[in-house]
C-alpha cells in the first residue's frame, strides 16, 4: 500500500466516522443483532425484561452525539444489570458501550471519566459475572477517549503558541523596519538638504555662470526641496506611532564617534569588563554606515548584558580601505546569548542587508557568543 493510498484510506475513515448518520446507523445494526441474539437458542420464557435491557444497550447509541453522558449512563446501566438479572451479557451491546465510554472520555473532564469507571470497578469487586472483562474494556475505552482529548488540547495549545510567536516576530520585524525607516529618513533628509543648499550656493557664488546654468541649479534646488517634502510626507506617519518621537526628531543620529560612550555605559550597567579595540586608520564614513555599525554594536551589547550578565565583552572595529569590520565577542555560555525569539538578531540582519554587508552570529570558537559584521565602506562625509 503506497503512502498516497494510506492517506486516502485515513481520509475516508475520518469522513465515515464524522458522518452525521453514523450513530443512528450503528444503533439500528446493533439493535437488529441484539434481537437476533435474544431470540436465539437461549430465548427466555419472559421476553419483556430481557428485551428492554437489549434495546437499552443499543438504541441509545443513536443519541450519542447530542447527549453523550446520558447515552453512556443508559448503556452502562443496562449492560451491568443484564448478567445478574438474566444471567447473560448482550454481546451486541458491547460496541455501543465502548463507543459511548470513548466519547465521554474524549469530551468530558477526568472527573467524569472516573465517575463512569467506578461502577465497573465496583461490579468487578463484587464478583459479578463478566466483571473483570467489563472493567478492563471500560477502562480501555475511557482511557483512549481521554488520551485523544489530551492530544487534541496539546495540539491546540501548540498551534496557539506558534501563532503567538509568529505574530510577535512579525510585529518585531515591522517595528524594527519602521525604526530603520525613521533613521533612514533623517539620513537622507540631511543629504537632500545639503544638496539643496549647495545648489543654491553655487547659483550665487559661481563666477561667470550663464543663465542656463543658473536655471539648472535652481531646478536642482527645487527638485531637492520637493523630494524632501514628499519624503517627509510619506514617512511622517512613522513618527506618529510613538508620541515621544516628535521630541527626539531633531536629535542627531549616533555614529562611531559615540561608541566609547556606549561602551562605558555597557560597562556600568553590566558590571563586566567591556573593551573597545580599534584597528586601522580612523576615517569619517557615510552617516548611514556609521549608524548601522553603531546599532549592531548596541544590539550585541544589549544581548550580552541580557543573556551573559557580568561577563567580559570585546568590541573590535577594523577600518579598512574597502570595508569596515565589526567583531563583538563575549565570554558567556555561547548559544544562550542569542535572542530566543530572534528580534535583536533580526534587526542586525535587516540593517546589515540594507548596508550591503554580511553578518555572522553564533558560538565563538573558543567559547562565548560572537557577532561579526562586514560593511562595505562608502566614502563621503556629512
């Protein structure tokens, strides 16, 4: 039997078991079998009592879905009364009993399940006929139903947990991208403003500038101001999501010249040794690149403080001709330093990708956790 065939068989079985007419059909079939069993070779002289018990073990199955507890109680009572009253057990009623007890175990609490197991235990202890087989069968049916209910609840809880984690991660990603967009707005606005000012200045300070050149400089300034206005209008809503953002709107974005203050702050708050190591000739870089590097170091130090409190941390900057290398390593437990939900690492990856660089995070070869970023250098100062 192929995998597809087994899957089709499972789907067919599931649909058959969930069919709305299944309890009624099963009740009719089992009732007919009960009557055949009753009218067999051991037909009693008085049919009224045995007939009532036979019907009570099968007919209630038709009402199993709307009234599982009442159905199980009726079938259980009839099944336990038949042996002492008429010295017989209706075998056709046993499937109905198993289905009823399984449904009770699946749909009701453990207390209700124990309540239905108690009569069978008492019947077996009293030495009733078929007591032990009935007790074992009832226990198996109730346990199977309860186990199915437990698995279904665990699956639901797992699905809810995954949905919550996905929602939290999505919100974190949106929040981080909004934050990057706000910072990008500040950086681009600075450059566009500079372009506009330079165009206006060149129009008045360039000696011998022909009228056509002055018009072009004027057009450049107008285009820059229009682009700045449209960008602020487009991204202005990002400043409205946090009320305090308006107060911080004019605060300059941090750069690499503020790393020493960041390291000092991390040393004071974490209680561990935090070192800043700089290699290569220090040169001014593009403001966006410096902001990206600053945020990566800031997030790495935050993770180290959160997951490896008090351990030593080394922050290394290597200025190269074509790239800026960042290396932040702590002496903590290693993998536990990573943000369990991934929000901090997600922000690092977003920023590194925006700068066209590469990022590596994970356990360091000699222990601890390591964050390495390589950012391509773009020349130009603000």
